[in-house]
């Protein structure tokens, strides 16, 4: 199945957001599923990884209190079947699912949840993860917003916060917050047990073998085993052809499109405009930049690695506002806006970009921006710097325009819109995250309230209003969203990519006969 991107109309981007190969009616559980990834984790502790193979493998072995729905960051029950916040938003109570067992047969209790979370809160905990990369990032430090986790009874867990933090619920679906049982082994190592659809049967530097858990509470997996293999990109195609791999999950777009699936993720490229500097302090100038940007040129520059993004949140993130395109490729309209801003002859600006190789060719993207804006009357001079210098300059506000990336971490709008758009992130120096240095008390208030209100419909309403303000004010302009990719053999059935990158593999099956005949 081929999934080429070139030649697709921008209006049809949504057409390939999810590629699903249907499981045939009457299909039987398959054989071993061999999955190639870029590297095999040495110790698959789910708490150590924000993304990548460790988090992907953890998704198959462990469960979280709540989990992401297919195709989005909306949540649904996981190990918890019910949850409720207190009226003041400071206490969340979770009721655990009955009958869940770990892979060694031990019953899940609230104490397992307490241990799983407490070990990440304190550096002094004997099971504290190394590195502790995820908890501080998603919960505002160590211990961050969490004050206490306690078991009220064997099936009830209570999480108490130091301040209302509504993103908690979405964050808890991230694999790093998996519920584990720790088993001490000889040599001082720890073996992590989960309750998920697969258990770890073998772990070496070259591969991880997972065996199906037939008693999984969500239903038995469709394959007997999953074997994760560390595969070099240049070898993956041959391994697929030689049937040594069934699925290849590359860090970037695969070399060939046959059997390729793609889905926009949560990593966003954006253009930040220094709103403290003239002429970018003028809203009409910022609107002119957005009008001048041509999404078709952006699409060419990012090639198969990403797709243009025409909203302030990518597809698959709850709270996304649909509306008019942000980049319109309208140079005449851009010149008209510049004239209304008092700049009928246009102006010149410097665009700061990284000179380091990366997933996206920043120089090619900068050149595409320059071509589009030149047609709109804005002359762009590209300035390249190494990443460290670029970070220092941009955090000090020493730029006109800067290309950067940010992630909708854990799929919650707060962890993206708040740092990029509020006054808190606009203090010059190493802590600066708002590289447009835009300050708007009305927007601050909306985003603060949205982070504190546990009632999801009200949060949604506030995020819709916040994105409407951003679409009007345009302190930063979303350019693209990176794609997740997978390449599959024709026998693979029902692989559904997830925008988080934590693809669920227990539903994937394989035809037993390469001619497509099920045995």
C-alpha cells in the first residue's frame, strides 16, 4: 500500500491522518510479530522515556490509570474505571478495575499505584527512575504539583495536589506513568512487571521478546509474541523484503513508500516573531507574515517528514480549534496589510535558524519562508547559528524571527499553548519559552483558568477562545507538524498508528499465508 505525499492538495491533508489495514472478518490470532526500531532500551523502565522505543515497548507491557483513545489524546478508562476531582480541584480519586493481575499472577492493588507514582516524586526513593526525564517535564518539577499519593482502600487511589492542575488526567495516560510491580533480582537489578497485553520474556542488547498475556483484562492479543529488534535504517528495507521484519518503525520517513503508513504526531515546527521589536509589535505586520507564508512551499521544504499545520494544535490533540487557515499564501493580501500598518514599501527582517543537521532541514525551510515573504514585500536575511548560540540568542530576544520546535507533551493543550504564549514564559534568560515575548493578560487568564478547571467541556471552551486570540494576534505561527511513520509487510493487519507515537500492537494480526489466505 503506497502513501505518497507529493501532489496531495492541502485541503486533503486530513485524508491520510490515519491509515488502517482492516482485520479480515473471521481472522485468527497470528504468529510472531517482528518489529524493527532504531534501538533497544537497556532497561525498559517505563518512567525514563518521554518518547521513543522505550515508551513504545512500555505501552505493550504496562497499563496506566487512564489511556489515550484511538487517534487522539482524549482519555478513556485504563486500570481505573472511574475518577473524579474534588470541587477545589486539589484531590483526584481513582477507582481501580476489578480482577486485574500482574504478569506473575499477583492482583493489582492501590498500593501498586502509590509505589508507581511515589517512586517518581522523590530522588530518595529506592526505585527512582534514572533518568527521571518525564515527571518533572509533565508535572512541573519534583515533586512538582503532586503533594501526596495514597491508597484509601485496596481499590481506591487518591492523588492530592498543591494547586489545581487539570492536565493531570491527560498526563496520566503517558506510558511513563505506568503502574508497575518491582521485583528485586540478583546483582541489585530490578525487574518491572506490568498488567499489559504482553509480558517481557527476553531482554538483550539486540532484542526484546514479548509474550502474549492471554488473561489480559482488555482481551487476548492477536499475536502470540512480539519481537522488537534494533535495526539500522539502511538495513530495514532488506529485512522487510527478506521477512526478517514485519513492521519497521523509523525515526523519520522511510526510504520507500510501499507499505508505508503515516500520521501527524505532536511535534510542531513554528515561527516565533519578536513582538517587542518593531515592526512585529504591530498586529497587522504579524498578520501580513502569516498571509505571505505559502503552505505549498512549506510542504516542499519539509518533504515527507512533516505536513503544513494550519491551526495552533495538531490533529489528534483534544481541544484543537478548527478555523480559517493561518498561512494563506496571499502576497497581495500581505502587502495590503503592510500598507495598513504604515509599511507600504515593506521591510527587512532577520530569520534565525539552526545550522545543525536535524529531522527537518531548517535551512531549506528558511529559504522557503524567504521566497514566500519576499513576494509579500518582506525581505528575509537568514542567519544560521549552532543550536546552543541560537537558544541563547532567542531566549534573550535577540532576533526578529526564529524557527523552533515544540511538543504538545502528553497531548494536553496546556503543555503547549501555555509555555509558548503566556507572560510566565516571556522573561528573558535561560527560562524563556515564549520566544515571541508576547504578553496579553486576557490570554494569560484564559490559559491559567484552563489549566485549573477539571471540567473538560469548560476547558475546551477556554482553549477554543485562547486559540481564537492567537489566530488574531499571531505572536507565533505554526508551520508544520512532524509525521509518525511505519512500514508494514502485506500480511500485517490492523496496525493503527497513534499521534503520541505509542502505537498499540495487541490488536495487530498477521496472515499466516503470504498469499493472503488465512489458515
